[in-house]
C-alpha cells in the first residue's frame, strides 16, 4: 500500500462496475470513491465522476457487490488470541483485529468473559489503550462486557467461579476511568440489583443487554422498561419459548425495544429459527455476530481455552472439554453473512444491514459507519458474485 491511508498517490480508490448496496437501494453498475479515511462520493452508472477522482486507483468491481464493512458487537478473539489475555504490548489485540478484518469486519467490540474485577479492569484498560492508537486493521469501537453478572443455570461457557450479582461500584469505576469505552454489557436481568444496574448503564449511554439468563417473559419486559435494549446470541443460554410460558426468547421476539443478536453458523441456531427471528424482529433489529473465540482461524484440536476453561475444536466447532457446551464459535462475519443469504434465504441488502448498519445504529455510530454514504468512514467490502471477498478497506486502508 502507498499514499495516505494506504491509497495510491493520495487520490484514493475508485471501485466501479459493481452493485453498490446503498441506503436507498442497490446501484447496479455503480461506483464508489474512497479518499483518505472517508467515502468521498458514490453514484450510479449515469452519475458523473467527480473531477478529482480522475487520478484515483481504479478497481474493477466486475459486477460484484460493494457492501459496508461488517460491525461485530460480540467477538472474544481469533488467530490464537483472546481479548481477555491479549499481551501488554497490545500485539494480541492487533492480531485479533487483523484476522477479523481479513474476513470483512471493519469495526468490532472487544468482548470480555466472566472473570474477576481485576481481570476485567485490565481488559478494559488494554482495549482503551489500543483504541487511542492508530488501529490499522478492524477498528476497536469499544468494549462489550459479557458477564460476570449472569445466571449460574445458564452460564454456558462462562466461568462459574466469578459469577455474581451486579455491582454498581464496579460500573462507576469503569465509567470514570475509561469514559466512552464501555459500549454494551450483558447481564441476567432477574438477578438482585439488576434493574438498577440496567438503568445506570442506560444513563451512561451503554447498551444494556440480556444474556445467560433465567429470566421470565415478565422479567425481560420489566427490564426493557428500565432500559434493556439488546439480547446476546438469541436462543442460546436463555429461557426458551413455550406457548404458555414465553420466557426470555418470547420477550426478545415480541418486544420491539430489544434488538437481537444471532450466531448464524449452522451450529448454534437452526436456520428455520433464524428465519422466525428475522420475521418477528423485522430487518432493523437483527444483528449478526460471531461470538468468535481465540480458536477462530486455528486448526482442530485441544489446547484452547475460553475464560480459563479447556476447549476442544472439532471440525471447526468449539466445545468445552468438560460438559460439551458450545464455547463461542470460530465463525467470521463473512461466514455469517453468507449463511444468512444461502441457508436462511435473506436477500443481500437485508443481510448486509444485519451485519453492519443495525449494529452501528445500536451503538450510536450510525452517522459514522455501517452504510455507504459520502462523508462516512471508508469501511467498505468488495465481494464477487459468489460472495467471496475480493477487497476489504477499513478507514480507507486496503487490508492484506
């Protein structure tokens, strides 16, 4: 790469002859001009190119798709690294960001696991310091705390040694020391003190999320009244839907205030259940996530861990060695996107929104990223007709 933000000659990159997934529809045969870290202009086949784009490096889209970069709000690691144990040099965080950028993610939330207060604070500190730097790969947009205030009954792969009730003192310390870093926190709304904690999260502009929860339908609705707005890995690690006892799943499906993550890898949730979720929530409230762990991108075998618990990877599926619970995933966002299109039957523009814009808006970043519009950050993907990645630009930088 050469020039500012990795673009040749400082004139940027012009991707033409492509199907541009724009907010108001697909521009068939359109073009998009990336200059510096921003999208400079976008147009259809009849729209004239700006004069200043004449010297831009041209990329032939060859009739493929141009999408906004994916935004993953629930990712623990990849390439052998975990955000909980990334080394103090921050090289581990960079390795995670680089791995996921190669698979279409241009923005992510560094996601924790249930751990001690000290370990969680150290993880937030590392993420904060990384965010203050250049971030040449996928952008770390903030931190998602998954736990430790979750249900022992629905702990999944969370370490039970550190599970406990919500602690407002911890939250106040984290917000004071690391302003703007915490973006989302997952907890069980039925726990003592959880409703006050949810209200405090919302007051700080942090998205309160339900997960690893034994909550009833009524408890989730009461939590939404106090500010709950999100559910992690819907269907997994929560009370299921029954026609006389709707549970957490029933509340998530029916309450329009709550957005719903889903791990679309063919292992965590059946494609028919994802289809039900999409129909119930509408296109704007489904958010694709990977829940990827350190073993993402790594070979099958033992020797992996998630939150200090041994994990075995078999045929790309991660499970706890003891008990066999699913332990995160090895999914990438391009894999989730393709699963939605090929197996669930979601059209490409809608699947793109589920992988990008919906998450960006939930985080309050819809004006910055998540859609292809002039003035927004140049987080852009080029896919061929088979939905294979041909190019990833994060803040205008072409990823290798």
